[in-house]
């Protein structure tokens, strides 16, 4: 008959047998709980508890098997549980692709994606794989050491290491894990107390003589005392240091792992504006929009905050994000929800277009920068990629603009920084615009209006927004390619002038969408934004208004020009030498007896000689001028000389070039002139190439090569020769001796 005492003994033995496995599962599960604080939802915590339970149960069930057989069985079970966890996480995160592809991608990228993921981390195959495997291995090692070897305290070392690792990974991104840590220590104490009776054995000194037994016990007491002394000493040494670190900010391991980097074109997408402008019908996206109103939608591609005097760059920190993105600080304006389904066509790179500011993304794995509100797809864009973006579009309160101030301090130093080497004309223009505009919004409006009223928007301006490019854009001669540009130059000039007058500015690249339908290259443009305190980033439009005539900048502001660009470097003026007076040859004596016939004959011969000398001098000067233009100097100057050689040829044919034409328009005029004179169709590709080289020399000084200068020379000489050959014979005779190119102004 079973008595109460027997039942009590059975319960005690069951408790001692179960306490260690249960506490092992609980402590490993606590590590999952601590790590799960930076995850969205509780899926990771449940998976870690499941891995710990599975590992411990396998060890308990196989405790009678040889120890060498337990590890393979447990690893096989771990692979099955991990595969199930990956499939569950993929379904939860709606990750596309087959199971093998998803698993291989997760295995290859699990650690970097875990440490670069946006918080809260979405449970996905690559963000749950490492915690699940680590939890299973910790459970296997702990159970084998604590249950099979009987080393209970040592058996909790794997779980403790996992717990410490979870706390370290979380870092400063969650509140201190005080309660879980206290619970962890309490559970380990319970396990040690519950297993004390089971692990206690017979006295090892029972069979020894009293003298030897006393010696052994004395040595054990000495060792214990030494251990206590070491612990007390370490506590005294490390206690103050650890106490001082309690309130300190933990180290964030994410700072040691670089997040996904964008490609060069994505780092500075501003340089793509000119290329898109030259191919306006290129289809980049297909967009379907659901918005409260039916007006045009601005889709943001990139935000460029860093400028070094040469290039505007993104400089964002993108971290892997889930479908739901972290919400930013609410602004003072009205917010409406815009939902778009976007299909990628010919847009390349990694930057993912979206209406500002995205709050949820479905259909694509993304990385997100909360500071700029922009997205990238780390794998890169591909034709046919379709994703859905839900954005919170904010409309600032315009009534606050006039009185809004601009922030200052270290937080905005990045968008206030003016790069070294600012040209003096830009500084004087900024001072001129700020002179009568004290309020920040008034200064921003003054810059916006000045650019819109004095500069032309053209599609064929070359890319470039370095200081020399902007200086030429703002102050270059209208007839030589200056005072015209794409939205790249307008936005970059506004941002630089804005910073010079104390405004925090940045440049944004994006597209205009008309709701539903294709987004083409012609819809791409750049615009500047200014940060106002209490309002946020406000966009400005410095582009000229449609159907308005812009005024030359010289009418309102005339800077002292320091040095002309290479295409405008004046060449040496070659003045024909004065013909020396005739001097009688030695030994010759004037003889009036030669008579009128001799006088007339001598005069005629002398006149012919003078005409011949003059013609020879003109031909020599023209050839010297051509050599100076086409073969001497830096490549930029030679390209400018080739352009003047071409425009002089047009003028010699009776078609002078107007000062208000762009280089592309002049090239087209030259093509038509040759076609009219020759009576045949003329291909203008070479002339368009020459115009492009001239624009490059003007907007990007120093970037031309000698081979490009040689190409410009060949085009100019070939065109001048062809145009001369198409003229009547008597005009061809006068072509090489016409003195006009020697005196025409540059």
C-alpha cells in the first residue's frame, strides 16, 4: 500500500529530476524574451522557447543512449525545427521565393541582416535563423552537461552566454532588462537548490584515517577560503567600475556592422537628371495611386544632404526594415494617406521610389533611412518588380512659413555646412539676396525668385553641379552656354545659395506622377528643400514659370568675373604687321627720264607685289589662328577653339550666330546651313557631339581629354571644309583671305 510518505518521496524525486530541464528551457526562453524586445510581435520569442524545449526534450529522451549518439540525433531534430521556423517566418513576412532559395539567402546573410535591421525587426527567415539555432545548441549543450555529466552549474553556462549575447545585441535600443535578469538568476538558484540532494554523494574522506581526513579537510577549507578571498577581491576591484556602468549607455553592436551601401548612381542620382532629360520618353515606372485628391503626386527617389563643393551625395544610413516602417515625429500640417502600386520598368539602381513618407511596404524587401524617409532595395531594382507603398503625405501649414525660424546646432550642422572653396561671386550673390530679407522664409523666397526670373530651363545642359559648374551656370555668358541648365543646376544652386544665407537645405530627386499610368524620364526632376523649426522640410520651386521671359542676370546683379571658363579663354590677338615703306635698293638712282610708261609699269608691279604680300600675310595669320585654336592649350581651350572655328565658318557663309542660342541650337543651325548650300541631307550627329563637348568644357572644366579635343578639331575642320566647298568658286577664293575671323569679337 502506497503511503503519504511514499508519495512525498516520489514527488521530491520527480521535482529533482524535472527542475533542471525545466529551468534550462526557461532560462534559454528568457534570452529569447530579452531579444524579442527589439522585434515586432512575439514570433521570435515563441520560436526560441520552442527551440529550447525541443533541444532539452531530445536530450532527456535519449539519456540512456550513448553520449556520442545524442548530438547527431539532436542536430537532425534541430534542422527539422529550423526548417519549420524558416517557413513560418517566411509566411509571416510574406517573403517571396521558393523554400530552398529563401533558406539559402537567410543562411548566407543572417548575421549582417540581423545587425543592420531597422528596429523593430520584423521576424523573417534571415532574422530568426541565428536565434533559433543558437537557442537549440545552448539547450543541447546545457542538457548534456547538467543532466548527463551532473555538472548543473556548468550546464547553465551555455544559456547564460546566450542571455548575455541577447542583452548585448539589444544594446541601447530597449529599456534595461532588469526584471528578466533577476528572474534568470533566481531560476538558476532554484535549479541548484533542487538538484543538491540528487547530486550529493558519499563523503570522499569516509575511508581515510583521522589524520589524513583532517589534512584533506584543512586543505579543502584553505582552498575555499582562497576562493572566497579572490571573489571578494574581484568584487572590491570591479564593483565601483560596474556600478558606474549601470546608468551608462550600452554599446550598440550595429555601429560595427556597415549597413547596405548604395551604388554610385544612387549615391548621387542628381547626375542622372541630364541623361533622363535627353531621353524624355523612356518609361521608368508604372504607377497606380489611391489618394484623397486627384492631383499630381510627387514621388521621392533620393534625398541628398551632403555637399563637398563637387558632388551632392545621399549619405543616408539604410537598415533592413520589415513591412511596417517606424513612424516619425508628427508635424504641424495636415496628413493624408497615399497608397501606390508601383511596377519598375527601366529604372535601375537600388533606390526605391515612394511618396514621402512611407509607412508600409509590401511586395519587396527594403532597407529604410528614417532621417530622410527614403527606401532602397538591397538586391537592386529589376524590370517587372511590383510593390505597394502606403505613405503619410504631410502638407505643412503655410500660415507658419512667414514667421518660422530655422534650427541651429549640431543636429543640423550637416545641412548647414558650406564646403570650402566657395567662389566669391556666389558669396556676393548670396549677400545681395539676403541684404533686404531678414526672415528665413523671405531669404528662401528671394533665392527662389531670383533663379526663376533670370535663368532658362533647357534639356540639353550637361550634368554638373560642382562650384565651377554653378558659377558658370549663374554668371556665364548667355551666348556661351551660361545662365541655362536643367533642374539639377537650379536645385543645386538654390541649396548652395541657401546655405550661404544661413538656411539648412538639401536637394531631392524624384518624379511627378499624374495619378495612374507611366512615369517617364521627362517626369524626373530635382528640387530643393529648406528646414524650418516647428514646420519641417518645405520644398521650393526655383524653375522658371512656363511662358515667361527670363531676364539676363546682369540686369540685376553683375559680379566681378575672376576668370573665364576654358571655352571662353580669349586667344592671342594677331594683328597684321604694318607694311614697311619701300626703300630704294643700293646703287639705284632715281631717273626721271624713265617716262610715264616706266612709272606706270613700276607702279603696277609694286601694287601687285603689295597685294600678294597682303594676301600671304592674311593667309598666314588665318592659319596661325587655326593652329592656336585647335592644337594649343588645354583640352577645354582647344574645344572652345574648335567651336569658334565652326561659328566663324557660319559667319563667313553669311549666317552669323545669335548670342541667345544654346550650343545645341547653334549646331542645328550649322547643319541646316550646310544642307542648304550643298543641296543634300546632312547628318548633324557630329555637330551635336561638338556642342556636347563645348557644354562639357563650360559646365565641367578639367574633365575633357586630349582625345576629345582632337575629335572636336576634326569635326570643326571637316565642317568648315565642307561648308567652304559648297560655296560658289569666287567665294571659295575669298574664304581663306577674309580678315573677319581675325577681328571678330569672341
